[in-house]
C-alpha cells in the first residue's frame, strides 16, 4: 500500500498471516491511494473502509489509482484481510 497513486510516496509492505484482519497503521489511515497484493496467485485480499474488517469492502488485488472509477476507497481504507484461494 502506498499513500500516493501509482505506488509512489510512502509505501508499506506487510507479511500477513492469512485469515487474520489487520487495521491500517495510524500513519496510513485516510492516506492510501494505491494497493497491491504481492501474493495474489496464492491469496485473495479484501480491503475495508472501516476498522476490524467491517463496512464496505473492495477486492481488487492490484489498483495503482484508487481515486479513479468511483474513488470510494481512495484515502479511505482502514483494514484488510487475506485468505488462501
């Protein structure tokens, strides 16, 4: 996840345990503008607008510009979880 589009700006790569929910670190809350699941061949990640993996969800595995389209998830992701395919 990065705080600018096209994977620029401040970025963070996490190693996750599948099946667990993770809240976005405070320094990235309301700032994420691009996302990528680096293990998308094995896992599927879901991104949420609320903490604790609640609220509206988004399942795109690689989006370099969350502001395009309807823009609902740009600067709005607060948690995420990944599961094995």
